[in-house]
C-alpha cells in the first residue's frame, strides 16, 4: 500500500474577488471567495484570433522549442506535489519518478507499474554526481535536471514521445581548467540481451495484457556486459552532448518501432526539437482556447486539459480490455477505467476536437459489459466494478450531440444504454419498484463519506436511480435519431416507469424531501447525501413548487456548503457521528462535479429563492482553489480527495496526485459560455451569468464546424478581443454568425440565420451558415474513428447490410451458442466458443438461405485472459460451398495477417454462394471463440 503524504497548506485569507460579481442573494451561502497566490501566470504570445487561437499561439513559437503551454504549466525546483514526471507516451510513463537518477528513475509503467524498477539509468564516473534540486525544470513536454561533481556538470533533458520512446539528452560540461575523461554506462532491467550495439528484452505487462519488447541504445555507446558503455573526453571549458534512447515496443503499436528508430538516429538537438514541437502541436490540434477574466481559473482550465492528456491510455491492446482509447481514473494511482468517473471524463473530453477521445470511453464500457450494466474495465479487475452511480449513457449522448456522426453511431450507443438501464434494474431492483437498492456506501464515490447507509442496516431504495432514468432517456433519444421508433417507444416507457418509481418511492411529503428508503421497514432515511438530489440534476423531477421545496437545504451551509463540497449532508453527518458512525468526511472533484451538475440543472429548470448564480460562481472559484496547493497557482495538484478543512486551509491532500477524478472544463463551456448540446440542427446558448465582463471559448469542433462563443460586456465600453464586437457572439468557421446585446438564452438556426431570444434581448447581427449540420448529418470518417468503431462492430464507411445468418458449427461449448455470434453485437459475452472441443480445427458456418455475392468477413475473436480458455486462432480460412464441397475463397487479404483478439478483416474476390464458413486452427493450449461475425 502506498504511503500517505500529508501536505499542510498555508493560511488562506478569504476575500472577495474584485469586479464582475453577481448580485448577492439574501439566503446565499455566506462563504466569500478564495484568494490565490503565487508568481505571475504567463500570458499567451499572441492575442485572440477569431479562427484558431491555439493554432496562432503555436505558430508564433513553432520555429523554436519554448512553448506557451510548457511555460504556463512549468514546475521549477522542488515540487511540493511530489516527484511526478509530466511527460508520457500512449502507454509508457513513470508511475513514480526519482529525479536523483540520470535517465528515467523510479517505477516505470506501461499502462500500469511494470515491476517497480527504473526504465533505465545512466551512471557517470569518476565522481560523485549530486543533483542540484533548484535547477530542476519540469514542463508538460519534458524535464530538465542538473548533476554536478567537482568541475563536471551534467545537464539532463528527458522526455517520452507519443509512441513510447524514452529519450535522455545529456550535455556534459567541463567548467574546470583541464580536460576530463568520463565513463558513461546505461543499464535497464528490461533490456539486457546484446543485439549489435543495442540491448533488447521482453517483458509482459500487468495481467499479461500485452508484451513489451524494449530496445535500448545510446549515441556512441557499445554493448558491454549487460549495459551500454561510452567514454567521453571533455576539454576545459567545453561541452559534449550525447543521448540515450529506449523504445518500449509492442506488436499492436507498430509506430513505436518506427519512432524508436527515428529518435535513435536524431542528434540530441533534433530529437528534443522534434518531440517538443510535436507535443505542443497536439494542443493546437485538439483543445479549444478558453479565456476568462481570472488568470487562476484560466490556468486551471489548461491544467485540466493536461490532466486529460496525462491520464489517457491509448495502447490498442487487442481484445476487450484496453483496445479503445480510454481515460483512466489516475495514472499515478488506481490506473483503470472506473465506470464511476467515466461520464465525468467524457463530459470534458467531448470538447477535445477529435471525437475519438470522448467516444473511446463509452465504446470501452459498452464493449466490456456483456450487454448489461456498465462495469469497470476487465483489464484491471482488482477494483470495485460498482456501477450505479455512473451516467455514462447520458454523457455519451451529449458527446454525440456535440460531435455528431452517422446514425449507426447513435444506434450503437442506444443499445449500450438500453443494456445498462435494464441491467441496473435487473441487478439492483429486487423489489421491482423500478428503483435500485443497495446497502454499501462505497458506491457514492467516497467510500465512508456516505451517511445514509449508517442510519439502519439493510438495503436502501436509492436516489441514484436518477442515472438509470437518464440512461433510459439517452437510449430513447438515440434510438429515435437512428430511426428505430419501436425501441424508442420501449425506452420511453421504461424511463416513465423509472420516473414514477423514484417520485412515488423516494418523495417524503412530511419533510418535503427526496429521501432514500429503507426497504425492510419501508421507512424514509433521514440522513442524506448530495446523491439525494441526482433526480434534480438530470431533470427527472417535475418543476413544481412542491418538489422544489427540497432545494431549500442549499441555502444553509450547515446542510450543504458550497465549499467544502462534501458527499454527506453535514447536519446528518454530525448526527451519524453522534450515533457512533463518524465515517470519513472527504471532499473531491467528484463532489464538485455533481454539485456543478445540480446547479447547472436547477438554475435553468428549477428556479427558486435558495440557489443562485453567485453560489455557482463561488463553487467555480473554490473548485479551482482546491486544485492549487495552498491556493498557489504555481502548484496545481488534483488529488484523489482532500480532507480536514479547518476553515482556512486544506490539511490533507491524498496520496494520488494529478488525478482526473471528476471534471470541470465543461462548466465553462456549457454554463458560463452557455453552449448547450442539442440533437437538432440548432445552436443553443443558455448562460449562467456569474458577472464576468468577458470570456471566450474558441475553436471548439461542433459537429462539422469550428465554433467559438465570445462575450464582451457592452456596458463598460472596453473592447477586449481584437476584431470582435461587444456583445454575445457565436463564430462558425472563423466568421461571425450572430451577436446579441446581452448574456441571454439564444436559439440560432444556421440554415436560415434566424435568432430567437426566449428570455429577451436584442439581435445586433445575424447571418446564415447553411453548411452547419445537425448531428445525424455529420459524417465521421477519420481513420481513427473508422478503426475504433470497426472494433466495436460498426462500419462507418458503408451502410451495406450484414448478411450473417443461419449459423452452425463443428462444435459448440456449453454456455455458448452459435446465435451469439450473429446477434450484430461483438461484445465480450455472449459468444460462440469451442472450449472442450477435441478438434485441432473447428469451423463456423453461415447459411444465407439463397445465393449471395460476398466479398468480406469481419471476425471478432474472443480473448478471455481471466478465464484463460480462448485466444485468437493460430490461423483461419474463409471458405465457400461451391455446390459439391468446400473451397477456399480466392484472393484472401487478411488484416492483420496474423489473427488477433477481437477485430479481424478478411477481404476476398467476390463469390456467389449460399453457404460460407470460417475454418479456424486453434492456437496451442487454447480454443477459439467468436463474439461476432459479419459478412458483406
């Protein structure tokens, strides 16, 4: 178990932030606003651009190696958050980092900790080289350190490339008056076998998900006794440069080999420049530029963008584990795709310009959950796999609304969402009242922070059922968009039943509150969490004065303070403690996320006298402040959770650092700037006015257009954005679409240019942009999107019908069926399998019932690493019935050439036949299973 690090923050002065504050509310939360401290925050090198500001920022510095995002997030000297290395690759990173090692010291990781050892180290002798801590400079793209011994100074610059190549540049400086000869020796526990002038090796990763084949080399180094050696002579006052390069190669990422060879051949200077430019170009290509009046909040937005990148795994491991790009709970902690936080990640990831980042999360959950309730990724089954507090379907549907795509994408999401909603009820609703029940507090997200479970032992009907409802609604809307009216009606009926169940079961009219209910005694539970309000967060509750009465508790910080954003109602927490159940009382970005969701919904749909925009603004500021150690903007650190708030400072920050639990960048886009995801072709703005004089959200990818939202308050007469008029404007593809005179709700039709203002205001400019499309009219055809959806069973390149039907097989294992492989759904179960077959070769046949012209087979092979029965076959042949016997189809081209887990594509010369089969030769020690076969 990792040790717990306690950090004591300096005292905090609670002050009001000057300027632009929303009017005070009579019953508002009394806490003021936090004070930030720290050095000045670097400004971008160029001003706002109505096209892509991030691209303009990058272009202004692209000829050099010093970039704004690196400067903005730089961490010099001794980092109070701990020694964590910010640079990482798709799979390779340092789980822990030892800055006192030349090279990559600490616990190296490929998706997770490999073996608790260095990736590699470089020893320099003679001498006793000491690291100069004050000379450390950590930036997102790279790390610099300095080591000295006498007159010799070793300046180290190290980085990890996108495709998992760890490079260490060394500048050996002689500050003395005479020449010096030094011996350099590079060693790695993962590469010890000589191969020419390289060291190589092979190592399985955690849970045997894949095998890495490391290759270690150095400029001018030679192999010697399990290491790499080089002798360097440095003249007086001179500097000699060299580098060490290590590639962590895998079969599934062939780019890792290509990139290793490239960086191995570069000079140190070229290697550094190539990497740093590529790393920073990613920001320009993928994130929107966001500008807000407060520099501390603006920096936190970009820190959160970096967190999304740092905690993202993209290893393409074939099968049903980590084949999809996925956001993990925390690379430096519980390194898995926990379903609890996947929707929170998706809510932010959907505003990265490439839709694959948000799609990967819901595709992974859908593919690995057996068609039922969403479960944690099976690649790391050691964690909770508890699921009822997640809202993946809801978040995924919003992501689809933002990016759009072929109706087949919506149809796939609808099927996942249906399976989750029905699966939740099947698993948790044992008393059949359409409300889920549970009896353990860990599912609220913070283990012992929940309080309701301690009131009385036994199962509780739970308000988190709201997420089952929102999932059913997402399924209904997705089915409707995909044109499946029967399924849409079925899911609407389910949603209505869940809604009635929640209201009839959990509403307590005597206290006018939503309360969990103790199943055995049919008693409402008086002890509450923020979870009790999930039905308001998702819009399940009717908008009536009766039900809105329950929101009154948010006017009282003794019940639900804006900060700290606790799980439990604090009066109920005190009552539980008095009754002998103190539990814990942590708070985290998970909690602030659900609180943001509540305010976001309530301020639009359940207006009342107890909750207001100023409370929302305080939540925004305090959520940001908590990310900074002691409020110091030099040191952002999103811990798993925080504890022991003493009224002015956080006394404990948990041991998992730079964690991506929860989300918040969507709040600036959707609530402050007001952009609301929609299913139709309209663009909607519905801002929560927190009194800011200006803001900009620039160059979001919105369906098939680049969209920007800009606000510049006309009342102060100050123009803040060059080329942008004052008012509230939207730009599409760099050109102004409309401007209105105030922050107000706006509905804009790009096809006609019509602007509607339901809440008042005046239009000062409007024009049509007919090229902007509704979500279902967008075509997603990037190679990566085509690839990931093909792995999930959806062909984005064609609408050809799937001809697979009439299945039979040479052998069918107990618990499997031939029909499972032709149900149109290549999830990990149900499957057709041959476990127990006495045959070295088995076949799976399809009978089309008539002659068909076919030219393609898509085969999805099962790989059950946990059950350890099935692997992709050693080989397979596609055969057709020629009227008298089976023959191999001509011109078979297989991708990949060697069968792999999950998706395989076999294309061949068109053949007319009624019957087609795949003959599979089992790999030694295992049998073959199919999750699906598709024929075109």
